[in-house]
């Protein structure tokens, strides 16, 4: 035990800022005269808004608690040990702030070994051990419980996962080894690989029980009491826990192969964490736990010292911290109250916005359009979506009626918007149309009403230029689908004042969107980068490189979909419009594809069709297109696309389109689904040497998304 203590003390010295989780021991007389229980409660001294984590200091505290209960068990003073958490939180795993600080492979190895040595002591206790998962449990929090003899879970548990692969790690304190031996390889692959790689999907309490991770499930109101009673029944032999026999034959290998297929589909071999986890799970087939633990230690250390994890932590910090304090946003005290919203337009986009505003702000929302039929259709769409939420149990009857009552429509803008505090237009993407709409609005709204535009690429400054009060106009660019993608690009035009901008950020926060401040530059952030990327891809195809070569070339990026599939999702007409806008602004870098123009003119949705369950090139589209005879290799295609992106990002930062490179990455992760494990885009460009090749320097400071020097 001395070696473990020394390991952890050394780790604690490396991480002086750790919020230490204590392990309080108290004793209870069990019901049914089952004996005395030592209950260990994990608690960092804060409420549920600061979840309990494990750093080296916290592991030391748990080890000290185990010293006590080990001795008590040996002396016959207790018959069992149980572990639970503070209200609403069990434990959410390793403290990533400590992992960020590690600079040496040996220190990373020590963290893995230290966790294992402490957790193994739970399994080695001379009395049965129980975990009572009373709330959120992730990573090391889940793994503590896996080392216990029995587990219960609260039905109110909102989030339960092994998210390590999502971040670029493996479940390294027993997860990869114990879980498949407990619940079988299929369920283990689902939790460790499939859920983690599906945007870190969380399990609810009922699912934890159904998967066999927990042996019993109880309601939150009396969860601890019921868990203690259940433990007493187990100890008395009144309740016998039966677990299914694990199939260690061919099925195990098939499950691992399925896991590899999932990983290939997500990252195409470009990120190592999932494959390392699957290797350990494959080796766990023989049930040799110590061999598995050693493999987990090695994988943890290698990955902690690798770029993927640092990029994953960087992404995590962006979406968890930077997103909550938008860079460059005005003082929030300048924001005006918003008690009514106006939406100009009643098409699909406008209707989605109306639904979102009503649900999040719970204030009246009024739509207008050019005729009553369009208005009725838009309001009808919102009401129908609310009915769907009711049918799914997402809202109750009273809430559904309230939300439907908040959304209405009116033909007359003066009546609709005279008392609105915030009005957003979502009309046709044409400058003259939008200027006319803003002029009509200015004539009927109050002097303090914020006028927002959902433009995806047009100049907000030009849009506001003909108004008497252009200072009230702000860009408010949502991404489709509105209800799913978190990003909201908030655009400051040349004359936008702080009060209007602060109000826009306050509204964004209530909408639960990730707001990023951007300068009024063509296509802002996401569309500018994607259009440059897609433009190079389209040019390569037009010049003669086959579609399949281009598709394979970008697979190492692990994008959520291929560029051609993305084009179909966005829509060729919109892609063409944005490329024309950017060509007008930067003709030397942004081209307009004649082939894409032909696809749009023909009314086609894209280049592919489905035939016999497979995606094939549409022969009708191919008839329209003309190609050159310049054929590039996969490597040449990727280099050309990445060089273009790096050049554009460098120029955007020079122009001050956003405050820092971190905002580019936050936009790409939350607005374009750019891979979390890459850190967005700039850490990848830095890591691959593209940034320096193209711009002469890296985008990020050393240690920000890489191992500190």
C-alpha cells in the first residue's frame, strides 16, 4: 500500500489546484438484524453544480477510508461496505484539469496505476461491497462501482456513462476489463464505444438496470433507505442476485468486430482511443482482470501523452467553459428585458425559430408573412410540433396549451410588432428584400426594439445602412436544424451598439445556444470555412478527380458526413448562393462551380441517388456535368483541402472575424459537427503541420490543445 500512497502523493504534487473529494465513513445498523454497515460517501464539499471528481488527492482520501473499513472488516466490526455520493451526484470521473497538466509518460502511468490500486482494494475487502449509484455517474465514478460486489441505481439518475473514448481516452480504471465480464461484450461495446462515439450519449437509471450494470433500481425519494434494505436482504440470503452467464465463445469476437465497425464509421481509423479500448476488451475475454488492468494503464498513459486526448479536453473546455462566457460579449447588465418576440416570415425556418423562442423564453411570439395562408401554415406547424412534444411526454397538457397560446400570427406588422422587444427576420436571402423588411420594421417598432437578421452570408452593415437607427441591428445566425445544432453566430455590424448586442447575447443564453461573437465579414465563420473547404473539394472533382477518390481522401478527418453528403444536406442552391457571395468578396480564393450551377438549374438535390439500398452517382446528374483530366491522389486531395482551410482561418484571424482561434473551433464543433476528438479544426491543423506550412506559425499556443512543453 505504501507504493500506491507514494504514487498518489506524487500525483497530488503535480496537481495542487485539485478540488479534493473526501470519503466520509459512517456506520449504520442494517435492517433485518443483518449487522453493521460502513457507508462511504463521496463528497467534494460543494453542491450538485460542482460535481464530485477523482484526482490524486481524492484517490488518497478514498484509500484512507478503505484503510479504516478494511481494519473494521478484519476485526468483525462490520459485515459490509457501501459507497454512495452527495445529493444528485455519485461521481463524474477523473478530474480532467489535472490530466491537462501532465507532461511525462511516467506521471501519466502513475495516475492509471494509482486509480487501479485504490479501486482493487474495494474488490479485495473481506466483506461484500455495495455501490449505491444515487445520481450522475461517469468514467471513474462508474468504475468505482464496477469493483464492488453489488450495485443499485436510482431511477432518477439523469446521466450515466463511460465517456472516455469521446474525449480520446479509454475507461482506464477497470471499465474496459470488468464491464464486458459483468454484462457481456455486446452491452459493453454499446456503453464504451457506441454511446461514447454518438456525441457522448448518456444512459438513464432504468437503462443502467436493464443492461445489468446495476442489480436493483429504486425511486429517488427513498433511494438510500431502499438500497440499504436491499443490501440487508442480500446479506441475509433473502435476495439472491443472479447474473447471466457470459458467452466467451465466438460471440465475444463478433461483438468486438461490431465495435470496430462502429469506430471505423465514426473516425475511419483516424483516432486511436476506440481501437485501444476494443483491444483491451478483446483481451478481457479470458477473464484475467489483472492483465486487463495492466493494459488499461499502458493505454491511458499513451493516450494522455497523445494529441487526441489533449484536443478532446480542449473541445470539452470550449463547450463547457468558453461557451458560457462568450469572448467579446458586452456587459450583460446592458441587456434590455425581452417580453415579446416578433418573427418576420412564416416558412419552415421562421416556424422553427418561433417554436424555439416560445419553448425557451415562454413569452408571446408573433409571426407575419405576405398573406394569411402562409401565416396560418406557420402557426399550425408550431402548434403541431408542440402536440408531438405532448404525445412524447416531453411536456404536459397544461404546458402544451400554454406554449400554443403564446404563438400567434398577424398580417399587419404594426399590430404584430408594435410592442415587441426583439424582432428577427427569416425571409429570402436577398439584400434588397431584407433591407425593405428592416425599413418596414423600423417604422412600426419601439425605439429600443432589437432588429435581428438570420442571414447566413450577407452583410449586416449593408442591410442596416438605410435605417435611421442602424445601431439596433444585429446578426443572429442559427444553424439547421435549429432545435439540434447549438451554435448561434451573433454578428456585430459597424454601427451595432452595446445594448442591442448585449440583449442579443441575453436572448441567446435563454435559448440555451452557444453564442459566438463575429465581425460582420462575408459568411461569418462556419459558412466561410465550409465554403472554402467545399469549394476546393468541388474544384478537385470538376478538374477530373473521381468522386470516390475525393470521398476517401477526407476520411482521416472523421467528419460526421462526407462533403458530398453535406452538400445535399445544405442544399445545392444554398451552397451555390453562399459560394457566389464569397466569390464576390474574395474572387481570388472562392470559385463558383459551373457543375454545381448546372445541378441547381436542373433542380437536383445532389449528386447521389439511392439504388437497391446503396448510394450511387445519379446518372441524370452525371449527364449534366463536365470534367477536366487532372486526377489527384487521395493524399493530394486532402493536402489541397486542408491548405485552403488553414489559409482561410489565418486570414480570418488576421481580419479579426473572431477574437481567437478558440472561437473558430467552438463554431466548427457546435455549428458544423466538426469532430470533437480533433478539437474542432485548428489543433488538427497544428498537429499535422499544416498551419506552419501555410501560415508560418501554429494557430494555438503550446499546451492549449497539446502536451505542455
